[in-house]
């Protein structure tokens, strides 16, 4: 099993993305639409890396 490590710069970039995404949600006029957008964008990024998101999704 290959172990991949993140550099400090990669970690900082990830946290900046998370922070700005949360700020977008907080400031959005339509928070539900913004949350849906954030979920779609994150799902696309995960799937581009070969990560299946079906098991991660919460059931209603």
C-alpha cells in the first residue's frame, strides 16, 4: 500500500479552499443552492481522483 504525504503548502491550499467555501456558504443568499454547488464541485474532484462517493453520501 502506497502512502502519500501532503506538503505544508498542499495542506495550506486545502485549508484555504475549505475556509473560502465555508465563507461562500455563510454569505450566500440561497445557502441550500450554495451547499448543493459545493457538494457537486467536491464530488467531481473526488471522482476525478478515482474515489467513489456513493458510500459517502448521507441518506435522507
